[in-house]
C-alpha cells in the first residue's frame, strides 16, 4: 500500500477554496481530521477526499 504525501493546511485551504482559518475551524469542529506534527497540522489526502464526498449535495432541479 502506497502512502500519499500529507498535505499542509495551506494546500488543503487551496483545494477547498477557503482560508486557513476556515480549515482550522473545520478541524476544531471535528469535521476535518488531521495529524499533528511539530511543524503543525498535516492532512491525509484520502481523508480530505472523504470530507469532500460527505459535503456533496444532490440537486433535484429538472433541466428545462
């Protein structure tokens, strides 16, 4: 099993198109998991994909 490189908070913020503070808020609320290392928070790419999948909404609008 190949381990993907961990992402920084800045990289996660870029992927989510939010600020670093918003990433911190997601972490504090338990919505986004992270790994704490001496240099700060790091994020698993697969966990980020799961987070994104859990946030998807389905539109029930019919196309005209």
